[in-house]
């Protein structure tokens, strides 16, 4: 098992039980206690947990993710503004990774006014939107295989992650559940974080689309350090939030929609 996979599983486990022993990590992941200790040290350096005698504890309460249908309605105006601003960051001829989510669906609608992109996504809804009548018709769309989940209309799992690693992209455009200067971009579900993390690793640049409600928040599983983010696109309400200032110091660029 690769280290990043182990780290994701440790964070997921820690979020479930709040405090976890080194021994349990070793048993759950089928690794040595020394490897478990090294992974704990790595996660502590990332700000994902606090090391204690015999194990680790979570630093922050986690942010759960609302059901997809609810997220489609929540902050819809802000998401549309973010999508329009993000559109100006891409150009015809580029290849994009896009994960699933309500903000990314808004961005897909904006992409229908363009042509000449290659879009690689695990979102069934996004793939259909870009292939629907009335779109520019000029994009090449790659829908990643895997295990479909009806609640978010997307594919996940080892097959999905494996397919991502067959591609390279100019941009990974992602919408996290939370974005914090210390914990970075995070997701509530392990399978969603695994897809986002793979896209980050296979892209030249990382762009996060996050409305003000996600700024300064941390969910269960970190998949991208804030320092790895080339651009953050958020809405105007985020400008007054204290949590945006530390993000400005570590991300490459902040775009206010």
C-alpha cells in the first residue's frame, strides 16, 4: 500500500473514532507499528492530527457534507459566479480533470460555451451536460469508469483511481468540502478524497472552486496541501473572512468572483 493511501485511511479512521492508537492503525492497515508511527509523524507535520502517547487525536471537529440535492440549492448564486470566474482560467486545447459536485456542475454549464477542451471526469452528470444538445459540441469528454454512486451521480473506487493515473492534465479543477491553510483541501468521504487526490497528482496545476462557506473549514480527509493549490476561486463574501488571509499566504493565487 502506498503511503498516501495509508495516510488517507488513517485520517478516515481517526475521524470515526476521534482518538486512535498506533497499535490499531497497524492492525487496520496491516502495517508495522514503526510504519504507523512514521505515518502519524507525517500527518502531524501536515496539521492533520496531534500525536499523543500511544497514538494520535484529531485536531478539529470535522465538517460533514450535505446531501447532493441540498448542495445544488445551497449558495447557488455564489457557485454560478465562481464558475464564471473559473472559466477565464482555462483555454481551448487544454486538458482538465473535474471531480463531482454541485459547484463543478455549475462550472460544466459554463464550459458549454467553449470548445476545444478535453475534460476527464468521474461525474456522470458533468459528462452528460457537456455532451447534451445545445452545448458547444467541441469538447472531448472522458468519463472515468468505476463503481457508480447514484447519490452524487459519479463513479468511484480503485478502478476510477487507476484510470486517472493513465492520464495527465493541465488542470485539476476540484471543489472540496473544506479548505483550511493548515489542513488544506479536504473531503468527508474516503472514496471522494481518493479521486481528488489522484487528480491532483496527475495535473500540472490545481484550481479549487470553493464558496465562502468552505473557507477555513476542515472535513475528515485531507487530499491536497494548501501549498499545492495554484489558484483558489471563491465568492466575494469570503473576502471578509479571517480564514482567507492565511490561505492568501500559501496558495498561488486567490480569485474573488
